[in-house]
């Protein structure tokens, strides 16, 4: 089925659920105020604030509250473009499976979409929010879907009693977004040590290890998994990839990075992994930073390409800033500071002089890099910036 056709079908499906697509915050919040009462909006905001605490109980309470018929379309319309990014990609890859498990299915928006497109397949959705599961089942009944069922189940504690050909886990396995991941060896490198204790601690505190163990046991001999989590940052992507590889899950396709809107906000997400059982897959896991949007560095041309008298000669806030810093000619340190931050990351900041100009370079073990170069006459600006970073790190 053509991807464009799937997108059109998904748009119709989202409209059936009452979801709308917005490109402006003003339009979205105006619709929210028209649709919900002030008390409902206050209750929604309270649930959002409680969810930020990050405990499983607060997350379950949040999803229970947002499964209510009036609140559901308003809240989930914020994720309209997320559904449009993930739904067709998944639906385009389920054809070879007879049985499908959708983990963390929520109210079943995408689960029912997959079931509608493939009535010959058995689809099961699981989620730990009782109200979400009840809403999903009601909607499936309203759509007259006979090939889908839903079960209220917390994967942290147990797995469903079934065997499946395909497991879908999109924004379901790694919800601890506040967890920074695993640091690199030092601020000078993006490499992570192969450290079983460090990896095990990550898997325990995020819960990803137990969940993957439960899911891996459900896959048939030639089973597949589709995984798309909030792991765009290298420090989170690498331990997720290592957790998958340790459970004999290898890449079938080249991972795809996703970008979509949450109304006005741009979200960089993924990677979108398509995985198979067994290690005989040709594609290797990539532990390098993704290609970034940093400015190309040509030291001899910096002054010629400067955009104005008040603009830096060069500025880069991406991982490629490290390569530019390494290319600076005749670097001479003016001052530097390297120390450990409270969350465990190591931070380095240095002010220096090179042939290209006075520079400020920052790097830490969670892959943040920053390089700014200015004319020597503007050194004072970087002196102030240096002190701000030292007193309030990246």
C-alpha cells in the first residue's frame, strides 16, 4: 500500500477520533478554550504537572484523566503530526506479520488504525492506564473492529500471555526523559565505554531492561520489532541500541531520524528502528553523532565570511564544533576549567587565542559542544561568556 495512500487513510482516521491538525499555538489554545470548560482546563493542567514528577503512578493518573471523551481530542491533537510521522511508517511494514502487539497503546488511536488497514491480522494493544484501555475498547467497538483487543497490563511487572510476529513500541519503552543516559569516556570524545555495570544501571533505572526481556520472550522465531523512542540524544541512543543488541535484536533497515511538529514546536525524534531476531543482519549499530547543522569550518576564510561587525567570526553549537576546535591553528590557552557537574557529567570550558581569533570552547560528556570565535578586540565579550558558563554550566 502506497505511503501517500496510508497518510490519507490516517488523516481520515484521526478525523474520526475528533483530532485536528494545528500549525499555530494561538489557534490550538483558542480551540481548547472553546471546547473545554475552565474547570476541565485546570484539571488537565494539573494532570500535566503531576505527570512531570515521572512516577509510574502519576503517569497512569495522567493518561486516565486524558482518556475522557471531551479531553481526549483536545490533548491528542497536539500529537497529530507525531501520528502522521509514525503511523504510515509502521503500517507500511506490518504486511508480513499475522499477529501484532502494540505496547503502550494508550487510547488506541494508532492501534485501531492498524487493525482497520489489516483486517486479516490479529492486533493486541496493551497499556497500564485502565481508562485508556476502556476508551480504546469502546472505540474499537464503534468501528466494528473484530480483529483487535485491548488489555490493561503494566509491562514493568508482567508480559501478556501470547506469541506474536511483530511488536510495536513507539514512545512506550523509555519514558524517563529526564534521564540523561550514559556519559562518554571524557569531554574529548563521543565514545562510550563498554561497561556492563553502567549499562545495567541505565536499564534498571529507566526500566528498559525488564521491558525488553518480557517482549523478547513473546517474539516468534522470525519475529520483528519496530521501536521508536525519545532517544535522539547520543547518550540515550547508545544504551538503547546496546540493550536491543544484547537481546539478539538486529537492524533490518537503516534507522530513520524523524522530525515533526507538536503544533509550533519542532520535535526531533527517533531513531525509527526496524529490528529482527538474530545477529546475522548486515547493518551495524552506529554509535557516532548524527550529521548535524553546524557551520562548515574554513579558518582562513572566517573574516571574509563574517556577517557583520557585531557577529562572531564563527559560531557552532553542534557536535561538529569539536572538529572545528581541533582545526584551530596555534591554539594558546588563556584559561580553562574542567569539573564534574551534580548530574555526573564532566564539563570543560576554555578561553584561548588562535590564528583565527579569540575563541571560547565548551564540551561535556553528554555530547554538547560549543565553539565561538571573535576578533581579538572583542575578547571581553568571551571573557563574560566564559564566567557565565563556569557559574551556570551548559
